[in-house]
């Protein structure tokens, strides 16, 4: 596994081939960047913690342990950590070039 440090915690990359598996470990109450992917199709499963999934209009969806959400390509989103925890991400291949950031992470 490879760890990539983020402003909100860390991203543990388990596998990145035709499909990708990551653990998004939030250690701080912070919001990720508002972004989207042109090709990547993501699924999140909340293993622990509490999060809000936000879109560009400000609409939110509460995500508690046991919840899951599917984010098709093009869906603008950000994750706001309300209580530190872990999100399991399963997706198509992760390509850093396929991330369009619209608003940076918030402190």
C-alpha cells in the first residue's frame, strides 16, 4: 500500500489498475476540494466517521457508517468531514490527470 498525504488526512492506495481501491482516512474536520472526474466512476462506502457529500449548488447528503454513494463521471462533489473516519473508495482507474478542481480544500 502507498500513502499519499492530504490536507485532510491520508489516502491509502491499495490497488490501481483497471479498477482502483483506496482508503480515504480523514483525521481533520475539513472539506476536500470541489472537483469532478471526466472518466473516473467512484463508489464510496463509509466505514467510520461522519461526512457530508456536497455538490456545486450546495446540496448535501449526510453519510454515516454503513452508507454508500455512487459518483458517476462528471458529478461535481466535495467531501466535508464532520467526524474523522474512513471512506472506502472503489472506482475505475485513478488518473491524477482526470481530476478537475474547481474550489480548493477548505480548512
